[in-house]
């Protein structure tokens, strides 16, 4: 789980295992495997760092897909 901030300033905890992809539109939009979308204040790069940090803590291999 990673902590992020909704656009209205409310903290939200997101299950990093359910993140399908993250994009800047220009706000950061997180699309979950359930089809739900969450808009957050953090930039895409920070969300990716938090996901990689989470995966490192739980012992999962970390691969950053680009392009």
C-alpha cells in the first residue's frame, strides 16, 4: 500500500498491487485493474518511486516499464 494525496488534499492509501498504469493528463491519473481511476497530486515519477519502494519492501522484483 502507498499513501498519496487526492486533488482536494485528502490522503488516500492505494493498493500498489492493483495499479495497472499511471499517466499525466496533466493531473496524475492512476488506473487500477478494477477499472477505477484515481486522480492524485503527486507527479507520475513520485508515484512510480513509491510503488518501487513498496515492492522492494515486500521482496518483489522491481521492473520499470518504459515506452
